C-alpha cells in the first residue's frame, strides 16, 4: 500500500452511520475486529465549516487506531479522492446535523 491509498469506511455506531476516511485498513490483532488507522479529515482553513466534520474531528482527535467490531462495518471502499466525512441517521440515511441554538427559543 502506498501513502496515497485512501479508504472510505462506513460503519454503524450508536444507531448512526459514520463515514470516515483513512489511509490504513486491515484485520486487527484483536479477534473479530477491523483495524482502521491514519484517519484523514478535510482541510478546515476556509470560511465555510461543516459542523458534522468538525464533530467527527473532535470525537476522533486523539485516536491512533480504531478497532471496529466486524459486525458494525457496513462497507470499506478504496477511493481515488477524499469526500466529506459524515454522520447519517441509520433509518433514513439523512445527515445528522445539530441545529444552531437560538437564544430564548425552547427546544
């Protein structure tokens, strides 16, 4: 595998579907797990910030290697270029977006 190899990993986590990009995917030393390492996130230097990608970046900030149970992995794709990481609702497939809080408006 070269350094340019990129994988899109789609897995189920707490009732939501996560889509992440990583440089390394393989069998884990832990029986029944898939190892995902070298997570890749988009560049956040622009004015437009995707809250879902920022949430994923914060959640996996200190993660060196993910060991995902094989049953939770839905798909692993080798891709030519990076897309957008996302969290989707497992039932509908819609992106999960936390609405911007409006002061004084009850939830």
